[in-house]
C-alpha cells in the first residue's frame, strides 16, 4: 500500500527525465508525490480502523 505509489513515482519520474533529457527534476517531484500519497493512504486506513474500534 505504501510501496506502490513511491515506486510508481520513481519509475515515472525516471522515464520522464529520460524522455525530456532533464537532470532529476521529475524523479524528485514524483517521488515526493508518491510519498505524500502513501502517507495519505496510510492515514486513511488508520482512521478507518480507529472508527471501527470506536463502534465496538
């Protein structure tokens, strides 16, 4: 759940850097977006688990 967005950002950023012949700008942008997305997913799952425990 956390690894897929980060690896996706890594591969997409690397591919765009190769395509546009840039240094590593797309790589850094998409890795950061992947990390943010991963933590947003983690937070969403954690909040769902907290609300389930509150109902029990």
